[in-house]
C-alpha cells in the first residue's frame, strides 16, 4: 500500500469519527459571540407560509456576484477600546 493511501485512510478515520448533529434545523447557541440567529428567524415554523409584505425597507448593500461576504466581513483585529471589544468582553 502506498504512503498516500495510508495517509488518506488515516484522514478518513478521523473524518468519519467526527460527531455531527443530525437535527434538520441548526441549533443556535444563544451564548455565541461569533454567529447569532437573525431576528427574522423568530417564529418560523417548518410549514410553508405565504410571504409577508415588506414596508419601509432600504437596501443596505447591492453587490454584484463577484463580491462575497469575505469582502464585507471584518477579518482583522478588534481594537481593545472599541465597542465590539467591550461587547465581546462582557460576554466572557
């Protein structure tokens, strides 16, 4: 057996041993400071409901297909004196 096949088998063993949730819906962690459940998910059910009208809304960003969230997400350091740092610190 070649070294590549042995390494792939080891990787697959580790991959296959990972525990993953089987829920059909994502389980939001209310304590997370990284990802939050958006408020427009509140009250959603598994049943398809007719769409609601949107009133008094404004477009925040209208971007082309070549722009990803990587372009608009803050990926750098968070300044210790910033409001974001104070919020994250208050969350532990």
